C-alpha cells in the first residue's frame, strides 16, 4: 500500500517536471521569449507576451476604433481611395466581376487574338489596322467603346484623344465601368473591365495633357474593345450640340470685334 501511495504521489510531481521542461524548451527556442524569461523568471515570459499583445489590441482600438457598421467602413474605404485618385476620377473602387466566366468558356467565345489581349494580358502591337483589330477608323465617330468580352460600355468615344502612342487613349471612362489594380510588373497600374475582369491596358497620370478632368490617360488594347456606333438620333443630337457650340463661339468672337 505504501508503494502504491508513493507511486500515486509521485505522478503529479513527474507531470509538473515534464511541463516545466517543455516550457523551458519553448522559451529557449525563441530569443524573444528567452529574453522575456530572463527579465521575468518562472513563467513570466508567457505573461509578459500576453500582456504585450493585450496592450497592443487596446492601443489599436483607441487609435483605430472599430466601426460596427460594414457600410460605414466601406464608405470610409471609398473616401480614402478617392482622395488618392482625385475626386473626379470615374474609376470603380469596389470590384464587380459579375460577368466573369471560366477561362475555357472565354476560349470558346473569343478569337485567339482577343483572348490573348483580354484574358492573358498580352499587349497588342501598336497602330493596328482595322483588319487586324485596330480602331482608328472609329476615332471621329459617335458611339461607345465596349468590352470585347462581356460587352459592357467602358468608354464614350467622345473621351478619346490622339496621344501618338499607337493605342486608343481616353481621358476618362464610364463611371464605375473600369477598375485599376497593381500590375504584375509592380511599376504600373493595370486597367481591367470591372464587370468581367478582362485586361484592358494601363493608366497614366500627371503627363501634362490639356484635357478635361480627370485628365487621365487610359492606354487601351485595341483588341480588348469593340466599337458600337450610337443610334442615329444620338448622332444627330451630338451634331446639334457641336453646331450650337460653334455658333456660340462665333457669336462671342463677333462681340469682341464689335467692342
């Protein structure tokens, strides 16, 4: 009985010894914990780390108080994004992707050249002819530049300008239709169709162009776009607006001469 009693009494002591040895091993494996244990012996390292983490959480909540309302967090995130880009930018902030498809589906639906540009991010050769998929023939036409994949309207052709780059360039996009993200080269910002995620081209800012706000240069692959002419009534309305502007400028010029 004495042996059994003695053996039973020895078990907790052995267990405690093993736990202490394991704790010492863990502490010895980490310079941070080892330093903490030396500062506060006998398990103080663990308490010190726990206290430090708790303090960090408290400080974080004080400096950056959590917002209970997800919509409020989203609004704040969008505001920060607009400050970086400028208030007048029409680029999308929140990814959509509602019209994206499996790559095998895109391969069936798109030509090899369009698939390479739109889904693989291959840059078109510059100055493509219309037969090669270029869009120079539509430079002065009224209409919309749409995504060659999902058909989303991306650019009003009125926002297109000749930049001499060999690729179609636009100074803004349709609101929320195009999104920018960091390119794989980590030096440029890539533009994608926000609806399907197709690669469009790249965005450049502060180049000194005399353009309406936001005066961005969206340099786009020709094969990533397809031009859709505007209905005749829209063309007629645009022509009437242009004529009215010319008449107003002529009248202003005549007034200056009379003065």
